[in-house]
């Protein structure tokens, strides 16, 4: 692991667990790389090296097996709160000091990650170019004359340059995908609400996503699994269980636009690279199905021509009124228009959007995912500075509609063009299909044989997925171990994978036990005397299941749980003698609904 080699998360964690490299050595090497890279516009604030190394040394006292990001250095876009750093959104006049971590950062730290700095961005996350910041323009990691891409410019270039293997961006209109393409890395834009936005400076609150940059799809999917899960601190959070990675499906149907609908703005090399990518998908076994892209283009136009600009205006209206000169002139021009929109404009656009969403639903009725260019072309910094709004708008051709239509997205590298400009494709699917996109995107990226990031390092062979039914044993959970609940981290720490959400036969009762943290007890009763109770099935390796079961405290027990579809699976039950003091909550149909009502009651 030399000074120039960008390692993946998988490689770093494996080296730490094997004792080949310590987390403190990895952090020290990260800071050396930052010094060698010498780009003062990349980080807005950088943590003191001694402080970060000391945290890494403290990590060594913890159980590495229980920390999926054990000692991994992470950079965070500077519109996401991280304790110990100011949050600027690339506007010094807006800067504030957060009193606690954003939920996403909190979950990364709990998984063993070490936050080393806050990265530059297009001011207030408005832009896809990366040149709208008073802190300078981060250097594109592949070709220095190119824009870095925005708004998550610093986060993408930090991963592309091999400084960190993981960074957080945000993605409202493409800010987690366009810079991924321009830096030859993976950009994962999860389903809306899957990662909490508590502690994020809003761009458009109804559309914002925290996104992930990594060198490989597997790394990005791991980071998502650590951060995903509902959060009571975020009213836009949604309970979207993240499925496990699967082998490439045999009947994959991918949507491609009809002839003549694609736009490349005259960039023949990008057009040829996209055609080559489609041939690669076909060779991998996917069936290409034509669809009508025009309604998606119409949706994209709503984002900046419609009332969602007013959401951007809401964030900075006080600053616009009191100190307009502190806002970047292009950001100011775009955002000020939000003040002129009326409630009637908003409802008119919402009605049209609802119609467009129905069209999108029909599009996906016989298609698993769309495959589109991430961006139609690439521009130099000089070109964008000369024509800032039009060229920025072009870069959002295939990204602006995604969150309005509630889709998830995965941007992966597809080719390195003869002129040294990276080209990438993006997979898009309805919300909740994140694991599907990762499962097929990882195979596509590996098949390109492209090096990762900017340093010319080959991809490692794809890690094998757990064999179906091999060493993996299913276990049913009904309470605090459900995804997003208090003890779910125990399953994730043992590399548990969510298989499905389902329910029991109608022969069970559920009780709220007097435990800390609160837990339910599931009890089988006479046929017809109980109800169907919601649960999740997770899988653990046999050794992990042994450790898990061994740690279960009384009055919990493992027994056979009968599922609504007739299957039986091992799962949590309760010893009946403790139920005298417990509350019967069977009528709620599941622990999650009971806890949700308790939180609001």
C-alpha cells in the first residue's frame, strides 16, 4: 500500500483487521497524501492530524469485527454537519458551528469511520460544475483543465485522487452523479429518505439526498448499509429496508431511450462511449427495451423552471436581504427568482408532476432499470466560467428529473475516452430498488476493467457474494433488531443481511416488555386467538449466528416462527412467565407501528 495507491474500503478494513496496517498508520498516510496532492481548494476545513490519529489509536481498543468501516478515513461535504467542524455551505457569511453530528455522520462514526475534513462545494449546493465557491475550484483528479463537477466537487475529487476511499456528497439534481463521472468513480444516490437528512443544510428539502462517493460499487453499497434507516429527527426520513446484493439476474430488462431522443450537444466521443456501454450490457445478458424519454425531460425542466427554486430561496432569503454580496453572483441570480413564485405556480407544477410520475410508473412496469449517460458531455473550467448557467444546465440533462420522480440512482464509470475524459453511465430505478442497481452496477463496472479513480490502480476482482443457502442461516426478528431500530447495529456488525420483510401466521401475540432498550416479546398462541405480526428475516453466517444467539439475554429465546406463506424459520420468541407485567400490543400488528405511536403519543 504505497503512498500513491488509492485503496478501497474493503482493502483498508481487511488490512486493519489482519494487523498489517493500523488505523493510525492509515490516517497518517491520508494526511501525507493530502499534503502531496496540494490542492488548497479541496477542503474547506481539515481536522488536526494529531487529533485524527489519536482517534484512530483509540479505535484499536474496540472489536474490529463489529465495525464495518474500521479505521476508514472519510471526507464530508461542507453542507452536512459534523461535530468539530464549522458548516459553511461554501458561504463564509452563512457559517455556523453545529452542536452535534448529522445522523449520517453519526452512523459512519459508529461504524468505525474517522472524519478528516469538510469538502468544498458549489455554494449552497446550487450547481453541477464545482466552480461556484469563494474557496476556489478543486482540481479535477483526472484532467486538470476539466471542471471537477458539482455541487459535491471536493468530495468527488478527494476520492478520485485517492486521498480517502469514501466521501459524502449530496444530490438534489445530480450533484452526487455528475462529479462521479468526471472523476472516474462511483456515485450512489439512494432512494429519497433512505439516508436521514437531519443535519443537512437544505437545497430543496423535499428532494435532497445525502449521497456516497467511492471507488467501487461494493464500497458504496457498504457505506449506504451503514447509514440507511429511518430517523425520527428527520420528517422526510422513510423506512426503506436495504436488500442484499444478489447475482446478476438472468432476465434483466434495461430501458434505453428511443432513437433520436438522446442529447450529447455534439459530443461524438460521448455518444460513441454510450453506444459501447449498451453493447457491454447486452454482452452481460441484459435485454435492452426502448422507452420514451420525453416525459423525463419535461420533469427535468420543472426543477429549475418551476417552483422548486423557491425551496432554494427559502434557505438563503435572510442572507439575500441582509448581505446579498456575500452570495456567489451566479447562485444569487438563480435563487433570487424563487421569491417571485406564487402558491398557484406551485400547485400547477405539482399537478403536472403527478401526471409525469404516473407516466414514469408505467415506464417501469416492464423495465427493471434505465441506463442513461450520467452527463451528455464534459466541459473545461474556462468554458463554464465563460457560460456558467447554460453549460451547467446541460450537465443536468439526465439527472434533474430523478428526485422529482422518486427514483434511486447509481453512477458508474463506463469508459476512458481517447481524449482522456472519463465517461459514465447511470442506472435509475423506482425508489427501493437500490440493492438491484448495486447488484448489476458492480458487475458492469468490473467488466469494464477500468482502473479506479485517477491513479491507474486496477480494480480488485469482484468479491464473491454469499452462496444461496450455503453458510447463511435465516433468522426472524420482530423488535429492536428491525432495520433502523435500536439494536439493528448488532446484526449489521455481524455482516447480517436483510432478506425480506414479511409477517407471521395469525397465531401470535406481541407484548411490550419492561426492558432497556424497549423490546417486544412474541408468543405463539392457539390458532385463531392471535394476529399476524410484522417481522424481518435477516441472514447470518453460522459462526455469526452462534455469537448472536449466545449474547441474547433472558427473557428472549430462539424458537421456530411460522410465516404467513407457510414457511418456518428460527426467530425471537419470549419466555411466557415474564408476560404478567408486559403490555399486550398485538393490535398494532408489529413493533414498528407501536414504537411510532409511542414516539408521537
